[in-house]
């Protein structure tokens, strides 16, 4: 039998929600405090058919969008925040646009794209 203090310790050790892991280790590392570029597949809320719907004929379909952009570190608790556009530098931008806040529990997969980008891509663009 466990005591309530043991349950409290378990809660403290519990990892915050994050993206699913995969065996190829290609998933975004949620401890990364930089601005990595990622592609995220996630379950979105959506509506059915407009107007009256006969439930006997209705077959709900999954809505799994893909979002690509830069992870905004430590933006909103419980969400992975993606910026679709960054200004000036990709590793420490001062202006962003197209922010998406995706609940961690809705994320199906999240892969880092940084392994496919040249290390100096940002400096090459400025020259």
C-alpha cells in the first residue's frame, strides 16, 4: 500500500506532455530551447456537414493537418507553439507571424527538420 506522499513524488517525477517518441529518434526534442524547424501532424477539432445531419448516414472523418515552422520555446504551457515565419535570424528571431498553438495531447507526430537543413543556411541567405 502506498502513502499519499509517494503519490506526490510520482506526480513531481511525471514528465510534462510532449510529442510521441519514435525508434528512429527523429522526433523533435521538447527539451531543446532553441528555435528548431519542425513538421507536426496533429488532430484538429472540426465540424461535420453543414445543416441537418442524419446520424445514420454520417461518417466522421479524422482531421490530421500538417504544420511546418519554427518552435517558439516556452511560449504557452500545454501547447507546442509553431511560428510559420520568422524575421532576421532563425535561431533567435525578434519578430514572428503565423503562430499556431497546438495542444500537446493532439500531437500525433513531430519531426525535426533541422537535420535536413545546412548548418549555415541562415548566413548564406544574408550574404
